[in-house]
C-alpha cells in the first residue's frame, strides 16, 4: 500500500462524505482508518466503501473522544487495528480531524459539560496528533497532510455558542501553528 487516510468523525455527515469521496478518488493502494463513536453507522460507511473500491483496505474503530484517553492508550488502540497490516510501504499520509461536538449553551453554564466539550473539540485532537506523530514519524512518511475540518461559524462571535466557538478557534490556531 502506498497511502494511508485517517478520518475521524467518519460515521456520518462531513466525515462520512470525506471518507467515501476519498475512497472514490483513491480506488486502489490505499488503507483507510475510519474513527467514530457510532460503531453501527461506521460499519455502514465501511461497507459502502468496501463495495465501492475492493482494492483498498478499510479499517474502522470506535473511539469516544469524550473519554480522556492518553496518547499511549490511543496508540495501543490504533496498533490493534493495524495488527495485520504492513505499514512500511506507506508513502503518503492524510489525516482529517473531523470529530467534535456542537452545543448551544450560554457561557454562564460553565460546568462539566464545557470541560467535556473542550475534551472532545480540542484536547482529543491534540492527543491524536501526538499519537500519530509517534506512530507515523515524518522521517518515515515525509508526505503528510493534517487537515482540520471545522465550521466557519467557529470564527464568529455568536450568542450561546461561546464554548463551541472558543474550542474550535483554539483548535484552528493550534493546527495552523503545526504547519
């Protein structure tokens, strides 16, 4: 295999669309790792992709990013998924960070929900980037694309979206600093 494409939030919406269209574009010599919370919907996307491009390898794994998983836990989960796959021939890596949550709540409701939202929208991506850096060092795979999928709405100051906007702008700025 020549290419590895990882898509988070791949069970529905934009994530599923990215995975399906990338599978159409790269119809052979590509390994896909689809990550999402909803295993049932993820299986549907995986089945669709397998029937679309039988020459690709489609892997899926369920991770709830609301859980505070550390880098080593994520690395272990990913390595378990790649147990039967040879990764030495990967020449190109594309990672789409698409998972997240959107809650409509006023800033006054700063509680555990806000912490969970930041865990999902910011810290889980940060942890994933650290895990992927260890799993797929740039020295071994120099052609890497890390793509943050986020709403333009996050850059706007909208009433009752302060937590969402803050977390997504923070993530957007963090990803830009990596480039």
